């Protein structure tokens, strides 16, 4: 499977890990050479209970498989694991909404069939094969988030994962630094649609012109989704006082009312995407509706907490790009609060459109009458805070009648501010 040479005793492994700190006993340790060389942690992995390890170095004690390249060997293992799945494999990509759509679809499919679902945002050349390799015995299907950090990346992931269904949530200004412009982003995301087999299904956003243009590039059948439009559509989405989204889901398979645990109007589109993929697989419509309603999302995505002071905290710090930032501001704008404040960090990897994109967010906040505090992000042209402590000082005391959104690209580290607010230790 790996093309390597076994040294030491024959062993049976259960799953794989690239981080010795989270490795489960009996797993295969795969040392990745990146900013740090994973080979330096082989001893720690063995101490944690690794049954065996891959290595591109001279093997140490224990069971080892010597390979030329550990990352390439992990990919081959992922490809082998994909071949063990008898059910559908779904790939999900897009500029925003990938993880929420993945979470919702996983929640719908798991009661129908044993399904492996990408953890967190395991969406790259390491995360996708790890998801497949770590699938439990008896797993039939997989839901895989697919990200791109360059042209050809999603095509490569598709060669490994061989998806039957591909979902494209949208094309927006995310990673434009790498792809040049929105057409470049669309070209990268469209690699998923091109890779689908003739008997597969492309699930495309009917509200996004660039996504819909991908239909002509696919040999697969096309199923569309959207808000108010699409074959599978969320109609008349509204938010309750805790920002949970509700809408009527309409499709050729049936129609019914859906009340999501997920928050924000934008989640209606993600839910419609997940529903379309599930219906294409053959999940009964009533099952789709029931399971969408209870679908949990990954942490730090529109988490709403009522603070001891009475203020409403919206923690959406996992990541940020212009589309998701606007969606979060819209959710904050709908909150039942007299005073609305967004504490935001920089949106990264936007290239030449960065200045314009940041200013557009500020203009949108102004239209919604939201006070914007930017942490180490002067491009917004808003109230500027040099640090989290400065942001806390600018916030001042918040209480009943106030709503605070915290959002930034993951690297900004604003989760520390969200934690301080949630624990009541900001003032």
C-alpha cells in the first residue's frame, strides 16, 4: 500500500496520526516533514502507544515501514482506504460554508449508513487521506471537505478520494492572493466538478453565477440549491431571537419546515446544499429535514452565548473572508439588541483586493449601524485596536441590550478575546 519496506515485527494498526500528542494507542504514526520534522517525534509516538510508524530515515526500534516520502505514503494509504468504501464519497469545496455544509451533511448521513466525516477543517493533502484511513471498520460513505492552496490541489485530492458527489458552496474573495481573481478561484474550485464521474452528481449553488458556469464542465448530472432558487431551495429564511435560522425546504422529493440549530441566515444556503447532496444519495426527505434540525456545527462557528452581564456574544472566530464576514455582520444586524459591536481581525490571503475587501466590510457594518473595532487591521479604516487588550478597552462595559460579534481569520488569534468575554474576564 505504501510502497515501503517493513522493518521489525508484523503488527496490526488501527488508524493513523500525524501528531504524536493526539495519537491513539494502536495507531500508525506518520511523521510529516514541515516546519518541524515529524521524525523527531517518533519516540514520543511509540511512548504514546503507536503500533508502528512510517519513516524516511533509518528505522529505530519497533515496527517501521521505510518509505521515500511519508506524505506520499500517507496519500497512498488514503487511496487504498477509499477503495474499501462501498457507499458514496462526497467532496465539498467553496470559498465559504464548506465546513458547515460538511457538518450538516455528516449529521444527515450518519444515521443512514456508517460515514466518515472530515474533522474540523481537515481539507488538505494530509487531512483528506487521514479522514479516509481513520474510517472505522464497516464505514460505507465519506464526507470530505476539500480546500485549495493552488491550482491542481483539488484535482489531486479528487484523484485520491474519487468523489461520487461534488458540492460547490460558492465562489468569493478568499485566497485571491493565490488565484489572482474570482475567475481564478472558480477555476480552482471547479476542479472538483470536472473530476466527477458520469454517474455522479454535481451539487451547485444556483445563486452564484461562477458556480453555475461549472455545470458545462461536468460529465455528471447537475443538481442545484439555493435560497429562494434552485432545485433544492430554502424559502423565506428567518432568524429567531437567538439567531437560529428557519425556512421552508422545497424540492422534487418533498417540502417541509426546517428549524436549524445553526445560526445566521447564510446557514439556510448551507443546509440546502447538504440537503441536495443527501437527497441525491437517496436519503428520504423527512429524514433529511429531521436531521438538519439537530445538526451540530464545528466549534467557533456562530456560537452564541448570553454573558453574565446580559450581553449577547457571537463567537465566529474560526476563519474569515469577505463573504463569511458579511454573513456574520448580517447575523449580528438581526440580533435583538440596541447596541451592536463587531470586533474583527484581518482577512488574510486576499492579495490585490485586500484593501477594497476590508473597506467593503466597514461600509456594510455602517449600513447595518454596527460599531466596528478592528484589531491590528488598519485596512478596515475603522476604530483601530493594536491588541486584544486595546480592543477590550475600546469595548468598555457591555450588558443587557448589547450584542458583540468576534470574527477574524484563524491566524489572528481572536479566540482569546472570545474566551475572555465568555468567561466574564474582559472588564
